C-alpha cells in the first residue's frame, strides 16, 4: 500500500513479486510432472518493509 509509511503508526508491509512467484511455481509443477530437475530457486520473491507497527525489533 503506497500510504503505509504515512499511517500512525507506520504499517509494516510485505511486497510479493507475484509474476516471478507464479512463473517459478509453474516451472516447478511442470518439472515434477515431467520428471525433470526442479528449477533453481528464484531468490527473493518477497520483501518486508519494517515500520513502526512492529514495535521494537532490537
């Protein structure tokens, strides 16, 4: 949400790359059905934006 940083307290949010996640999931499914090797882990598919709503993380 674009306004999450401006809420009081600022809300922690998660960004998910749904396109990359969907592509990787489909490649994994097809590999399993075909008996092929599982595709390489695509890396970071989600990112957490830590803000005030989580309290003290330290």
